[in-house]
């Protein structure tokens, strides 16, 4: 209630102020010559942003999506509310002249493309692949049933409600699409809010909505082509379908690699601010123009551009944050506000149109519910899961408003039909969250699903799971090739791109890149869930000192630096100058590799037996994650050595509660990776001696330790790490953070 009063207190003055400003502009003759007024445009933008933000906040407070508040802002400021109460003020704010409307409409049209770009970026194709059987079943029936209902409704509508009676087929197809499509953003928001995104039914709901959206945009593109032709021309329809399929085929195969290279080039080569965002916007525009050129709508190009950008293995989080800010703060409120302005709900005072709208809502809801429920049962889901799925798929939300706006713009929908569809989108979206919450609460967590969620939670909250891009600084000697091999094992676990800075004179052979590629390929073999393709490896040759070479490349954005330079240890102890220089020029986590023993003779193929050293600290846990990743990728045995000053015995029961849990977490992590790790617990006041003794006794040839950088000393990791590095006759990998 306090928020509601505060919102009202802000809303009323803002509205009155904007009205007075508009009135002053009108009185001063601004724009009175028939041309558009920039002052009026600014007033419109400020008002839509202010009211949309306040109502969006109010919607969030009651468990509804913010876009519904932005749509309501347009309805309140449009002919439905303000126009009915105070038509003069509404005309001051939003003059009916075509030129003035075109200014705001231009921003809204760009907003459509940006919203579709963001929708594509949020589309998780890997999720679709994981639950494809149930998702495809739900999508086929969940689209076919409401599409058929909407098509029949359009076919039997009175001619008075059709914008072009001679194009009844186009209107019927568009109505069918409008009733069939679901809103990925709204569905995903509610499912994520309830912590059901990783649940079996949650994954099917989101994946089905993704497929619905994709099918819907393809159908809209074809309908647009049909509307342009004006008649049913089999040749034109066939050309549009063929062009769409070819465009999708090229985009999702060759296009994926090209987009990744474009993003990497913009990030690595351009020094101006937000260069990657510019590259993505240009890509979106080019792909939108391509789809327009082949006779389908620009929204398909923007959506596919988002799909490709979202699959890029680098910079996705930063890109998402930067783009989301401008889209949600400016373009989304204007677009949805303009959609609300275009809807005149006063037509519902006509009993006939009100009944038609209620019928449209009923047909859309029942058709989607029945189709999704049947698809869930056919896809192998239980009745309770199918019920939750059917409730979740009924939200139209922002997607429906975009569809209706496109239909109105291309002449497939009349103003009355547009208003009815907007009303249907608003009501089905407001009804979906409470019904989905009710259905999901009836699904207890148990069995295999519980185990999978625990495993995924451990992986996603870990260190390796959040790495996106690796940098390797190495020479072409044994230590450099060994570091490249370890980088390949880490990169192969997640499909991360790797950049190798090879220090030394240029040669024709990319030795280190080959080592990374071979190790990554081996790490990815046998992974049933891996569908992301080969690891991208780039090798750069630099004759500059290590510090300078790493500093220059690190500015391009990397999550982990792996250093393999000979010598690793300085003659008087500590890190060698080149290694220390490279470490000091990298701000993030870094790993320092030193090849010893068999790994000096054959750094790329010698067997691995990994010893992970932990002590309950966060740094040690990160090191253990790297050790598990290496052991899994190489198919190597893993031993976990827990060092404790408090343990009185060599058994797990000798540890304190916190230490015991830390060890169990690492062992669970290894088990989830399919490894049978052996645990050793040692109570010692000389940990360096115990580490070296265990390495010899267990015949381990790689010691992995997580260490902490000393404050203010980028290349100092403490006496324990330095002693092990200097005294070990086995290979060593330090992960410093």
C-alpha cells in the first residue's frame, strides 16, 4: 500500500506536468505548421518512460511482468482512458497527425528489432536439445490446436471486422499465429522466479515456448510475404519458404562461426567504447535486411541474429548486460506504450465486440491449454506435469503485442482486431503466473530429478562453469606445450575459445594451438551432452617480453591465464622474471604450470595422475575444480589430499565439521564428473613435506593446488606454494585467485 501511494503521488504530478508542457508547446505554435515537433516527441518519450516505469514497478510488486505495466501505461495515456476522460489533453500529448506519429513509431519499430534480438539471445538451444522429445510434442500440438482455432475464427469473422475482405486468408492465418504463439520472456521469467527453470517440467515449458516462438516468427515471415503479394501465388509462397529455410540453414551452421569471429574481432581489434554492441547492432540490421530482401519480415532476421549472438562462447554476459540496459530502459517502454496507445478499449462498450473479445480469449486459452496438455501426455510427462505445462504455455505477453503490432502495420489486422488481441494478451498474461504457481506447487522434487539438480547446482556455482575464454602465455618448449595441453583439457570441458600467445620467434607451425586442439578433442570425446562443436583456438606469436605480450592481449577480456614459460623458478628462488611479469599483468585468476618428469619428455601425451591439494579454503576449492576437470578430460586417476592442522587422525572422522564438509564437497564434485577419487587426510605442521611425500608415495605426476595471491604482490603466492614449486620433481599447476 505504501508503494501504491508513493506511485500515485509521483504518477499524478508527472502526468499533469507532461500535459501542461504539451499544452504550452501547442499554445506556442510548436508543430502547428503541420510538421512534426521534436518538443512533442520528447514529451511523449518522457511520459511513456515515467508512467511505464512506475506501473512496471507496481506489476512486479504483485508478481506480474513489468512489460504489462508498460502496456497499461499506453492504455491509460491513450484513447481507452485519458482520451475518454480528457480528449483535449490526450490530443495535446499524442497528436493524431501522421508526421508526428511517425517519429514515435520509428523508435518503436527499432524497438521491435531489439526486442527480437534480446529474445533470440535468451533462447537456449542446448535446453531444447536436452528435452527435445517432450518439447517437440508439446510445441506441435500446442501450436496446431490454437492455430486451427484462430484460423477458423478468422475465416468466419464478419467482413466488417476485416481490414481487407479480399485478403481474408491472410487475416485468418495471422489470427491463427497470434493465438498459437507463447511469450518466451514471460514464461521463462515466472518459471525462473519459482526456481523451476532446471526442473524437468520447467525445462520442457521453456523449451516448448522457444520452439513456439521460432515457429511463430517463421509463419509470420511467410504471411508477410503472402500479404505483400496480395494473392495466393504458389510460386511466391514457395520462394519465401525456400528462402526462409535456406536463410535458417546457413545462419545456424556457417553463420554461427562467422558471428563468433565477428564478435571476437570487434572485441579484440577495436578500441572504441561499446564496439561489440555496435557490431551486434550492425549484424542485426544486416540480417533483418536480408530477410526483407528474400520476401519475409525483418523480425525473423533480428530473432536469428539474437540466436547466433547468444550462442557465441565469449562475452555473452557482458553483451547481455549492456544491451538489456538500453532495451529495457528506453525501447521496450516506448514500444509497449505505443501498443497500448494504439489499442482503443472503448470499443468493448459495444456488446458484440465485447462478446467477440471474450470468445477470442476463451478460444486462445482453451486451445493452447488443450494442445499443450495433450502434447505433454504424448511426450511422456505425467498428468500433473502436463497440467503445469499447459498453464505455463498460455501466456502471450510481450510476444503477442509484437505480433499484433506487426499485423496492424502490414494491414492483416483491423484496429478492432488489434485491440481485441492486445486485450487477450493482457488477460492471458495476468492469469498465467498464479495458475502456473498453483500447478508447480503440486510437483514434489524427488528421485533422479533431485540428484540431477544437485549436480547442476554444484557445477553452475563453481569456478570452471563460469569461465568463458582462456588465455595461454607460453613458449614452445616442454613447459609451454604442457601448459597448452592443460588449457585444452579445461577448454574442452565447456567448449571455451582459447587464445595462445606464443613467446619467441615466429615459425610456420602452430605448435601450441595443435596441443590445445588435440587435448580439447580428447576431453570432449564421450561427452553425451556436448553439442557445441570444436574448441576455437587462435595462436599469436609475440617476440616482446612476456609481461608486455600478456598485458596487451589481456586487455581484450579473458577469464583465466595459463602460463607455461621456461624457466619457471628463478635461480635464487621464487618465480622467474618472465613468469612473474606475465602474472603481474593479468588481473584475473591465473594458473602457472611447470612440466617435470615424464611431462618434460612428452608433454602432450604422457599419462596424468592428479593429486589435488585442498585445505578447506575457497582458493583450494577452485584448484580442486581444475584438478577434477583435468582428470575427467584426460581420463586420469584423481587423489584428493586434505591438509589439516586440526585433524588428529588420517581419517575423515578426524576433521572438524567445516573441514569435513569441504572435503565431501570436492569428493561429490569428482563423483558428479564420473570420477572415483581417493581421499587422503593428513594432520601436519609441515604441509609442503606432506604434499611431496604423498606425490611420491602415490606415484602422482601432477600436483594441483589452489593458492591466493598476496595483497599488492601479483606474483607472490606464499612460502608453501614456492617451496612445492622449487622442490617437486613432479609437474605442478598452481591456480591463483
